[in-house]
C-alpha cells in the first residue's frame, strides 16, 4: 500500500513538473510580448489599454465621448510576428451599430490607413510615457 502511494505521489510530481514545460512549448510558440507597450492608464482623458495574448496585440481605447475603439494586430507565423500592423478595427458608439473592419476587405483601405495612423500615434505616446517614467525612476524622482 505504501509503495503504491509513493508511486502515485511520484507520478503526480512528474505531471506537475511537465505542466510549465508543456505550456511553454505549446502555449507560447507564437508569443511575442511587446512589453515596451504594455499599458493601462489615461492619455489626454482617454482610457488606454495595450495588451498581448499568444494570438495578438490589442489596443483598446475609450474616448472621452464614450466611443470605444479596439485595434488588433494578429500574429502571423508566415511573417514577422512583431509587425504592429493592425488587421482588425472594432468601433462601438453609444446607440449605434458596432462597426468591424478587416484588413482583407475592400472597406479597409481608408479606414485601415487612418486606424494605423491612430494606432501608431497611441503606441508612440505610450512609449514616451513609459520612457519618461523609467528615467524618473532611475534618477530617483
């Protein structure tokens, strides 16, 4: 009986040790973390949230008028994953139908170009804020 309990404990320990290894190999094969852009806060009165998953970079904006815009950059294993080129835009306005624009549709051209400019501008602002925070921290301010 004691031998079976020890064997069961050993099997359980081996399984626990394999979980992080398996998650690292399978779960994050396409992960690219843009930690220089990780951000949750306010810029100019707008709520900004840049985050990553194993599938995409996502920038969510809640504008001062309540409009919500989500810019999504999907990872593509055929290309450099870290392109930061948006593939989808979702716009939600109070009392209006949700709008979705995808890179592969004809409606993308103008909306996508403007969206990419906005996305790039937000990323530049986030980067500047994080850079200034780091400088203040290292200088002890």
